[in-house]
């Protein structure tokens, strides 16, 4: 076999590139590393990394205060910057952390023709290695200026993202490829994991979303508190899961698009609807109630999709090698969260009944309904005002 077709040739090319960049580190420009993109090429036990990093990460090295890092600034703070990248950009393979062999930082050329389309970036090119070739690779990226805590990120603020393409090469051929989207809210991605790991990861996403969504929790409490019955609870939660799972899946795949500014008031209205029906003592058959919950669940599914889209989660599903399994995992997480809410509420009901007896159920049920109605009405007015402004 000619040498240029052997498995050693692409490795030699990349090593030569790294060597040239290492000797002349400030000649790299945006032509080498595309802004907002990154790539990791796995060859045996080595990982060749090229990506752009927001220059805001290295604000302390911006001596002239223009928001960009030029060659002189990188050279003056080289040791400090390299140390920060080595700590903030971590590659794991089968649980073992890769060791950086080479790492180079270089300024990205500013495109003066489109100044508004290019956030200041720094190019990072490096080589990391493990003792043995890994099967599953995890990349952690903590080099964001914005905090990773969702609560600390201002609503509506642009979220920096990094589209990362990871390939595995053997004998000069790409044998596997996956794409992921990194962001301050999603600083960790796993590649080449088995399907069950994808399901588990998205189930964790789903559980976090339901437990962190105050409006979804208030809706569930209002719905379940209006009638205490294991059969009723199981039927309603199943119907709710099926409905929001359908719209969430369609929205995540890009087949249905609804503005979050419309979905959020609708979710608040669903809380008002359920609480009002309970307080007005409107008794409906379980079949009719299931149809109502199915309709409201469709709205909540769009809400889940909207929240995931803000965090880059919907793109993660679209880019996943197993999108349908990822959607299933997310909905399993949502169902687990709903089950946890029902369990806590059930234990609370059991405790209250042990102390006060069943005859007092109506008191706390109506209190829960009035609380949900007040909260839902407040959210509804707030979101309508926001929509109209």
C-alpha cells in the first residue's frame, strides 16, 4: 500500500501542521478554524483538536481593551492562557482524561466586511492523547464568559454556542462521525456512546426540565389535587405524557414551530383553566377529563421544546445519532418527574388524612386550587403584557 494511503499518513500531516503552528503560532487565522465551530479527530489513542473559543474568556489578556486578542497579547500572556485552556477544555475517554501533548493559541482574523456577524474569537489547535484508544469520548468545555447556571443568564440574551464535529479515523478513512452543540448551559457532550447512554442522558434532561419548570409543577399539583384517586392520577399523567411527548418530538425535529411568546401564556392559561374548573366544582367524566388533559398536554409539550431550544437542547436532539431514542429518553425523564410529584403529593395526602381525616380533604384541595388560580392568573397577565409590549 502506498504510504499516503496508510494510517500513518494523516497522522503525520496533522503533526506537521501542529509543528508549523507551534513554531509560528500567530500565523493561524479564521481560515484554519471556523468561528463558532470545532472539530476533534480521533486517530487511535490521539485526539487532534481545532476550535474557536470566545475571546471574552481571556478578557484579562486584552491589554488594549478592544475585545479582541492580537498576536502580541497572546504572546505576552501565553503561559496563563494555555494553562486556562488546558484546565477548561477537557477530553475524557472511557473515564480517563487525555493529556495535552501540544496546544497553540492564535488570533482569529477580524472580518471587517461583516463586523456584526463575528464575535471576537481565539483559535485553539492541539493534540491530546490517552494511553489506549477510547471507545466513548466526553468533551467538557468550561471556557464560557456567561455562567453555567441558567438562573444567572439574562432572558433573551444571546447564548454563545459551539458546533462540534467529532470523527474517528482508521487507515486514513473516517469510520464514525457525530455532531454536538456546546453552550454555557450544555458544557459537556458525549460521543460514540451506546444508545442506552443517550436515552439515560436525555432522561436526565427531561427530569431536570419538569422539576425546574415552576409552571408545569403548578399545573400538575392543580390537576392532581382536584381529585384524589390512584386510577385517576395514573390515567391523567399517562395522557399528559403522551400529549406533550408528541408535540415535544415534533417541535424538536423542526416539524412544528410555535413562538415561545405564544406558548408561555397558553401554559399559564392551562393552569387557570384546571384551577377554575376545580373551584367551580365542575365535575366531568374521566373520559372527558382525559381529552382536556390531552389538549393541554399538547401545549405543555411545545413549552418543553421551547425551553430546550433556548438552551440548545433541541439542536442536541436533532444532531443526535439516535434522535427518536433521545426524544423517548427525554419523555421518560418527564414521566419520572411527574411520578415524583405524584408520589410527594400522595404522601402529603396520606399524612394529612392520618391527622385530620378524609373529611378535611376539601379544605386543602380548595386551598391548592385557589393558590394555583392566583399564580396562573398572575403568570397569564404578565406573559400577555410581555407579548403585547
